[in-house]
C-alpha cells in the first residue's frame, strides 16, 4: 500500500517481482512507469503555491507555517480544513525531528532505472483510491491507473484532496480491509495479511 510518491514505489515490486506481491492499494498517485495515455498536469493553484513557496528550513516557525499551508493546499479546498489539527500534527513532527529539512530528501534522489514492464502486466488485485479534488494528481490519474492495471478497481472519494484525511477514514478503512482480506479466489489476500506502507509525504 502506498500514498502519493509512495504508491509508485509500491507498483515497482508488482511490476518486477510479481510473485512477492499479493495485492496493491494505491492512494492519491499516478503511474510508476509511462502509460499509453496523456494525463493532466497539477492544478494551476497548486503549481503557483509550489513556485511561490519560501521556507527557512532552519527556522521551526517558518517550517510549521509552510507545512500547514501545504496541507491546506493538498486538502483540495472542498472539505473543511481543520487548521488546528494540522498545526498540532506539524508541530509534533518538527519538534521530534533531528533535521526537518530531511523531510524533503526524496526530491534529491536520482530516479534510477524504470521497470520495463507495462502497467497492464500488474496482475494482482489493485485498489486505486483517489479524491475528486486532488490538486497534485487530478482524478484522471487514478482513473487511468485503474483502467490500465488488469485487475484494477477505483474508489472515488468525492471532494477529497491529496492524501488520507480523517474525513475519509470511514470510507477508506473498510474498503482496504475488504480488499486485503478477501479469499484468495477473489480480491486481496487470505490468511495473515502482511502490510507494507510507503508514504510520499
């Protein structure tokens, strides 16, 4: 299971080591390898925010303000945004970090070699979860993933933004449990599930 940048990482074992993967859950994400369709770019307001953002990584207050504003942007603007909860979470993250600038370390990693297998070669049951208000990856990304993966299905979260928000837990959690707990003849895993979570945030 992966969210955002973590979900392409979750796709890679399914592409190159299929025997090791029983099911996938891909949340708020896009293709790990090039597909055969065009996908829309991020929302204009998201790109303006990223381009204009200024944050001093050495100043805790500057980091907190930026991260709260970024969380608000990712939320998509349709659900009410709980700034108090977001600020509390960000502050705890900053206070426990040895160096909070390392939170963006995946931006400087080299891409490495892409899998040569097409998305259509992913044969494991795959649940794609995507919000209609995702500003980073518009809904078409999730739709295309579910279409191109052979056993893909799509759960659309109305008015949800990018990532996993508390407002959607009641929908997401049962869907994931159903997907991963179904018997081996159907969707998901049987027996004792083995959870792996990749997060891009």
